[in-house]
């Protein structure tokens, strides 16, 4: 059995937030996760990061954890992988790629600039109040989210989506409907809402799965996914086995699909539970 692992990042692979006196506090630590990532690498099991995080945010994580497999950015806005990773003719598969810093990029989303301009028009024409990343300076964003200015710069380096930092719940449904009419959508992540074109983690996972099937030929491949939030549903629906870890509130996201297993561990502890008890034990 050959495994492929598609993994969410925030509060799944990495314990991005912790609760302190009822508040969510940003956490920078990886804990002992690098040891588990190395176990996967030693067993030739690809670890594909699949997150709302930007390319630059994920590049830092991949560098820190020494991951060199493909990755999916901004909820499926783009797929990025090293040029020599797949020995495949992408044109024959109908895939448009571009080269960037030694990587191939398959873009599925609208540009950040187009999305921000649409949101400005919505504010002007519908008088809906909300705040996104682009409305804050780097210093303001750092203070509002509870991260360093360095991490705020990474968070602001968006290419295919925008993050809603603040919105009145009374405006949320109205904004969602207006976005739908403009061929955009809004998804709930662990902490914030993400606005993007009509792509998702699942569409990117489906493309990458096919590339891996061609890479490995006729091997028996099982794709699994690990996540914690509603925006992981499309990723879950496009793999053989999905694992839902408990969130930092010690509960589970309201997801009910046939291939889903709920893991006892919270966030990163649940991720390690899947790697040890399901993947490595059976590899």
C-alpha cells in the first residue's frame, strides 16, 4: 500500500492557536512534529500541505520541517511542486503550468487584486461592513490577529484569496449571497473566513491525486486527509480516508461524510495519532 497524505496546517499539523482564559492565542511552536514528518519522509510517504495559508507562509513551514513534496495554497488557489517532481507531460493532461523559482505552479484561482477590487465594490454598492487583511497595515494586522509583524507580512502575502478578519454575523449571509452572484465564495476556516473564486481544497487534491497515480504507475495507492474545520470538507470528499481531529475548543467541526473517522486527539496531537496508529502502523 502506498499512502498519500493531504494535511491541513492550522491546528492540525501545527498547533497554531491555544486557548488562554477563553481567548485564542497564537502559538509559534512546532513541538515535536518534525520528528513525525521525518518518519514519513524515511518511509517515502508524501506529505502534501493543503491550507488557506499563502505560498510564502507554507514555504517557511516546509523549510522548517524539511518537506519537499507538492503543496496546495489558499484553499486550492494554486498547486505548487518542484520542477523535477513529476515526469509528466502536463499539456497532455490539459493542465496549464508556469515556472516560478524552480517550481511548477498550476493556478486555479482568481488573482488577489481582482478579489480585493470586487470586495471594494461590494462595500460601496451594498454598504456591508467587514474588515479584511488588506484593510490593515502590517502592524495593525499583527496586533489584531495576535502574531508577530514578520508573520503578519506572511499572512498578507496573498495571491488567490482574501481573509475576512471581522464581520458582523448579521451581514454574513448577505455578503455570502452577493459573493455567490459574483462567482466568488466564502468558507469558514479554524478562525477566519476566506473569500476566493469557485475553487476549493478538493479540486486541487483531485488534480494532485491523478498526478501521483501517474507518477507511481499501477501501485495500490490510498489517499488520506487530515483536517479540523469545515473548509476541509472538499479535501475529505476527494480522498479514500479522511480524519477529523478535535479543534482547540475540544469539539469536532460539524461534518458528516461517509469516509470520515473522528480522532480523539486535539489538533496536532490528533495529527500524530493518525500518523502513528493508521499510516506508519500499516505501511
